């Protein structure tokens, strides 16, 4: 699955991706949900090992970057994939329009502040990529500044990877038709109406401009150390399974190991067995 979702370096054509496809998985929804559930114990085990390493002094961590148009399922991945591990091992950060204070700093300032602590898995619901996507499409910065940012992003990610933090970048790809259905469902559900934003329709109206901005961003920031993965996301169950699979493989490659005991466990065990009754 990893190889099939890996962006082909070079020319990037997002129209060539079938957003309803399920690359690398034969079954349907029920099998996909079972497969996700089957991944959960291993994901939780790997996460706990990473956390334990962090407690023992390792500075390794993981960063999962989720990008995609509105309703592409970034929040769903946070709930259904990140939600499979101990919440204490997570740092989830969402990025909306920058505050006045954030705008006074370089675009990576707020991103660095949201990085996970050692041993944690960081999940970004939107990210520094908005600074070459939304910002570019809506014309919120000088073109020369946007141009500078691709290189700044590559340097930033290379720095993370060199410091032992793999950066797993996933573009959740939905079709405009699927987004229409999801926005309608959102508008028709009183429990979801609080999420409806006028910007959803504004961004939707600029669909092809966003697609082009994504294509440029992917082409320029798909690096050997921090490659992009394109996840067909019209089927929610496949989207979850795919991101969980990529995250599992990322963690497995790190091979986090249980740290040795920091105390003489055998001695403590003996003392526990020999102790006088506790009142
Ligand atoms: P949501 O993810 O639905 O909460 O929406 C967040 C909104 O903030 C989206 O419309 C993003 O495009 C926008 N956003 C995120 N980061 C930036 C940024 N750096 N500059 C401008 N808009 C942004
Ligand atoms: Mg939104």
C-alpha cells in the first residue's frame, strides 16, 4: 500500500488519481474496518514503546501531517486513527487562519511551537502547507514570499528528520462531488451546522486553483527524507486504513525498543514479597 500511495516524484497530476480507489486493498468497507481494528494493537504497542523511549531520554518523535480540502476527513483521521493510541502519547494541533501575533512571526513560528515533545506522535490537522496553499490561492502573501517558503519547508522538514523525527505527509484527496455531498450532509444535520463556514464554499469555488497549488507544493516539497503520500479519501474506511497503515510502517521503521529498567527490579520485587503487612 505504501508504494502505491507514494507520490511519483517529478510531474504531479492530481487529476490522475481516482479518489474512490482503494489501492493495495482488495476488500470492501466491512473488511476495511476489520483491517483497521486489527492494526490497532500493533499501533498502540509501537506508540507506547516510542513514549517509553522518550521517558528514558530519547528525543525521537513522529509528525503526521494531514492536508486536504474541507471535509476531506482530516478530523476523521484524528479520531479514528490517532484515536487508536493512548491520548497521552499524542499532540494534536489544528491550524486555522493565523492570529495577529502569529502573523508578526515567520510562518514556521507557530508550527515549531506545536511540535510534539520527545516520544510523542504529533498530528497536524492542516499545517505549514497552508502557507503555500490557502495563502497562495487567496493571495495573502507576496508571490516572492510564497516562493521562498517551499525551500524553507524542505529545510525545516529535513532538520526534523535529521533529529530523529520522521515526517509522514498525507494528502487526503476527495472529489468535488464527494465534497458537495459531505457539505450538504453537514448543512442538513443540526449537530454539524456549527461547522459550516462561508469559506467552505469560497474555497470550493477555487477548486482548480487549489489543485494547482497542491500540485506545485507536492512537486516542490516531495523529498527523499520527507515524501508525500496521496490517500484517495472518498471512502472514509479506506482513508482511515491507509493512514493507519502508513503510520504503523513509519513507527515500525523506527523500531522503538522498551528501555531497560532504571532500578534494580529484582531487588524491589524481593522487598515487596518480604514486606510486612501494609496497614
Ligand atoms: P478548518 O480546518 O475547517 O478549521 O479551517 C481552517 C481554515 O483556516 C481553512 O480555511 C484554512 O485554509 C485556513 N488557514 C489555515 N492556515 C492558514 C494560513 N496560514 N493562512 C491563511 N489561512 C489559513
Ligand atoms: Mg472547515
